[in-house]
C-alpha cells in the first residue's frame, strides 16, 4: 500500500498527462550483450560495477526508468560510461559531494536520456492547489477511524502467517528494539500489503528522484502546467518553489546513490512511491542511513529483504520513543511520527490488536441427523481487506520528509 507521499499532506496520485518518454529496455538496445531472463522478461546485465542482489524477488519487472548503458568500446569506455547531457548537472553535484567514479557514472548512464515530468509536476500541482485553489473547510466531521477494508480478521490472519513465515526476523527485531511483532506486521501491511505492493509508479526510485532533482523551472513541467488554472500569473512562485523541491530531491538522490554503492544493490530493482520511498517499510533514502538496520547480519541494509525491513521500521519506532510498556496514547504518538495521520496510527493499532489475538476458530459442524444433511457452520471473520492501494495517507518521517510547501 504505497499511496504515501513521504511527509506533509498527501493527495491522491494524479495520473500523468504525458507518456514519460522513457527509452525502451530490452535486447535490441544491448548490442549483443547476454540477457538475463526472469519471469519471461528479458533483462540486460547490470550496469558496470553494480552487482545484482540475489535476494530480490525474481519476478520483479525491469523498471522503465532505466535503459542499459551502450555496449562498451574497450576497457576505458566500460570504466567511464557516458552520462546523458540532462544528467550532467546531477553528476557534477554528486562529484562535489564526493560521489564520483565509474560506479556513479554507471548508475547515471543507465538512466533514460529524458527525465520524467511526473514527479515534479505532481508535486507542484499538489502545492499549487493547496496555495491557489484551496477547498473550503468541511463542516462535516470525519467519520472514518480506520482505512477501509484493512482492519479485518482475514488481514490479521495474513499478518500472523507472515510473522510465522519470518519468525526469526520478527522475534529478533522485537528482542532488539522492543517493538511487538504484531505492530511491525500491521505497519508492513498498511504500507505495502506485506511487500505485495511496492510501487505507486512504474519508474524506479533513482529515476523518479533524479527526474525531480533536475526539474528546476516551469519549462521542465510544461505538460503539467495546463492542469494549474491561471499558472501564468504565478510564475514568480514557480521560480522560487521549484528549485527548493529540486534541492530536496537531490539530497534524496545523493542518499540513494550512497546506499546503492555501500550496500551493493542493483538499482534496476528499486520500485518506489511517487516521491521515491522504497522497501517493504517505505523509507525515503535519506532515512536509510539514519534508521536502516541490518536484520540478518550480512552487513547490508536491504529494505526489500524482510529481516532488514522489520529491523529498520522497529529501529525507527524505538528511536522515536517506542518502549515496552508504553500506554496506548504513547503508542499512537510514535506511529504518528512514522506517518502524520491519525487514521494511519488508528489503523495500525487496531489491526495489531487483531493480529495479537488467537485466530477465531471455525464454528462446530452440526451432527448429521438421520435422513437429513447437516449444515456446516460458517467460519467467523470479517470481510477481506482490499489489496493494493485503497487508502490515501500522509507519509512522514519514516520515509524522510517530502518537500513541503
């Protein structure tokens, strides 16, 4: 469940008005390179210096924000692949921050040559509506306490099964950070349906954040401007606001590049939220260094790997005040630090309550009477939760701060 925008008020994702113009990825562009085929999808080999992570699910598709680097012409070219002109300013900023060399060039050279307008366009539309097209305050008090379809016995059963299937990861995280397994599993369910829904957009995290980082002026989101009535009158606001949002995205790119290099991840398999949050627990890259935890002792933090995701979210909650024995109000406050939404915290606590209870037993079957067919008892339990994205949320600190207005 990724309808989460990493801080500030979240609005429903807006369908992009344009095709992103991403370069196709496949065998035709590989110039004879050997492809790796997974789940029926032909994948190019990883970029130079980038080692695939064998723990990533084999059926994850190749993200369209990536295109393979051109075939190497000798060892020198392979060591320093060319970077498309649009990404050169990004490369220069990374170099100034101490991130340069063949591996960084390899990451940037695999990006499609045309940025997507959607990340910055979506954010500016959200801010524009809030500033120049505000809705009148509602006179009707909110009635929803929980996200629809989430707090059900069936979903609690899924969480229990998930805990059982990853018993060591949950038990070690609980012992290490003091966060109950029921809370950790409920949070993962709300965030990504226990890892089944890892992306809001087709582009991977690096392409999403890089596109936003190089979008600094209104012309860079020309296809989104018509969605903002009267935008011509507010050009000074665009000129002031877009560079701030781009600078925020650059910091996340820098953190993500560092994470990819440090933990030796394959950037092609980094599905993300609309603003670049990654993993089962949906962290923004800048929070991985601060709160990411190695859950399996391999010396890496991979938030798409269950032990690391559980350990990292538990570390985040512990660092924000979760301790064994804290009362309900304090638990709610800590969850609000993860996501600044009352309904978000309500939902996790209520689902965790169900998870911590024994599964509801099926009703006994009535004995069969002579000459008649006995009627089977119904299995108790609530309605099935709606899988995927079914409730907008306000993403906050766990994902890092989204650019604010």
